[in-house]
C-alpha cells in the first residue's frame, strides 16, 4: 500500500457548550455538573406546544468574542433557523440553529482558515446501557452550543488534533467555555477525504470524538481504510461513522445527510437581529474586553523572556502555572538569568512536587519566597542540589529559603581558609587520584571536587573548591 500517492483532506466541525448561566432560549439553568436527570428543564426547552423562545444575549456575545479573537467577520444581520430532524434527544422535532446567516464568517486559527462560527442549541443526552431500551436526560437540551467549521485545508491527524487543542485553549482564555472533552462540553467531528488526485474522494464524517487522542486515531484509521478501499478499486461511501474507543475503529452509522435533508427555514418565533444596533456587540467594544490570547502569551514568553518553547507551552496551557511564573518574575526587574532559572525550576521541580501531592491547583510556596530562592541560587549562596532540597522542604513544611538553608547547613561556604582545610584533607585521603590528575587526567579533578562537596554536604562553593584545588595541585 503506497500511501504517499494519496492526498488526505480534512475539515473539522467542533461543537463547544458555552458557560452561560442559563440555556440558549429559556431561563433553565445551564449546569453541566448536574447528575440528577431532567432537573434543569422547563416547557420551552422541552418543546411544549405554545411556548416561545427568547435569545440568550450572553451566548451571542460569547460567539462574537470568539469571532473577534479569530479575526473573523462579524455579521450585521443574523437570524436563527429550524433544522428539522427526528431523534429522541430532540424534544421539539427540530433544533434551533443558524444556516444562511451565521454570527461569524472567515477568520484563522493556527494558520487554519475557518468557514464560519455559529450558534445553536444542544440536544438532550441519550444513554443505552440499560437493557433493550434508552433513557433520555433533557438537562442538556437547549444549552448554548457554539459550532466552528474549518475550511477543508487540514492534511493530517496530528494537524487536526493540534487545531482542536488550540481552539479549546482559546475558549478557556476568553472565559466563554470550559470545553472539557471528558464531560462532553467539546466534541469534534472530522470530515475526511482521501484521493489520488487533486479531486476530493468520497467524504466520510466521523462524529462525536471526545478526546484529542480519539481525534488523531479516528482520522488515522479512516485514512488507512480509505486507501485500502481505493487500492482495491472500490469506492468510499459518503456516510457518517462513529468511533469505537474499545475496538479502536470506526463503524458505519448512516448515510451522510445533506443540508437540504434538514429542510432549514427561519424560526418564526425568534426576532431577526441587527447587531450593529446593539452597542455592546460592536467590534471595538468586544476587542477591549479580550484578555491576552494564547498565541500572544507564547510570543511574550519566548521572545520577551527568552524561555524555551516547551517551557512556554507549559505556562500557556496551564494558566495557573503561567500566573505563578509571572508573579515570581515580577520580583526580578527583568533579570533574564533569574527569569530563565525560575522557569527551569518551576517546570522541572515545582510542578513535579505539586503533582506528587495530587493537585495542580494549590501552589503552597508564595511567589516572593520562590523568587528569593532563585536569587540565592544565582548568587552562589546555594548550590543547585541544595536549591532543590530546600524547595522540597518549602513545599512540604513551609518556611523561607535562607532560614531553611541556615538550619540545614546548606549555605555554600566561600571562605577560602575553611575551604583550604577541606581541600588538604581530600588530597591527603586520595593520593592515587592526585597522581592521576598530575599525569594529565582532568576527570580526576572533578572527582576530588565531588569528594569535597560530599565532605561538606554540598555546602562548599564548587567554583571556590576548583580554584583552591588547582592552586594546591600545582
């Protein structure tokens, strides 16, 4: 099977539940944590006859904020449509969505061009685990749901997963959605086509992928399946497929619908919206409300502070650590060496300590105390090893670094008179190593310094030790 002669084309449709207080078209509570079924419901979201929906203003604003952050075009005129299909999780027999006039068109994220971002209501949640019947929980029915559609310009599973991660991060930075995939707050659908020419092959949609790993594996599986069919002279059926996590394979669900199958028409119960008439929906107003965005933070960490890409990514993706890092370096007056040192110790040591305690949220060491520890290490008062030991003590028992260092006798001694006595003892105890050094073996010097550090329990300044050893060994 020669996969190199085939071109893979992928477009993504990503749904994310918005973190509003109430649902999209009624005042029922929007609460993804509710475990009791059918508690957050009302006649509107249950589709009872004679009820009238009203538009959730905050949900509209949330999608417009996303549009501004992505550089998309905000609609002036927009409306909601009825998307007709029948399934037990659709209480009205139709879903209120947007078809012809989405809130946002165009834009880019991570270099991937976007088609549109629109707003709709989520469906209820079906479960099929019990016997030969299904249960439907309507708590989720009517929750505001943002849908983002990319252009078909993605060409690998890895690229698709990376895009989804970046969108999740953006939604979290904007504060419009938690987008927790494990809870179903963000779901990815991949439209996949494989062809031996520039023409698109048969398109398959894989629905409801609820982890980044599933996104990658489902796409990789489908690409391989398409190529095998094409190699055997068969056609790829245009269909909707699901992903079986246990079997690590896709399975056919139904033939793929086209837009005309849904018989879209404008919802007669909802008003047409002219966004230019609403002051808080103006682009300039929305821009002022935007926080620092993920890609702006990356550039700041790498270019302004000189951090390694992998360290910067830790602080961008885990904002609690990014905030902690920024609080620490606020004590350094732009000292690049101290900033890099703090970054290394946070990502290599402190995060490990917090993870061992089963928490990534509570950082027990005050930023000012951590900053003081970095200053002691940079100044040479503490060795790197002693710094790590003190950090562990600070995390487990509290305290200030210099006092801990004094109590544990970890402050590096640079007194030449004291160090001379240590050097004389080590030379006397290791005469054969001294002979090796004098015969040209430079590694022997490092061994002697190591013995001296052990003798002083790491408290001697290694640079001073090296200097005194070289002086004595002449």
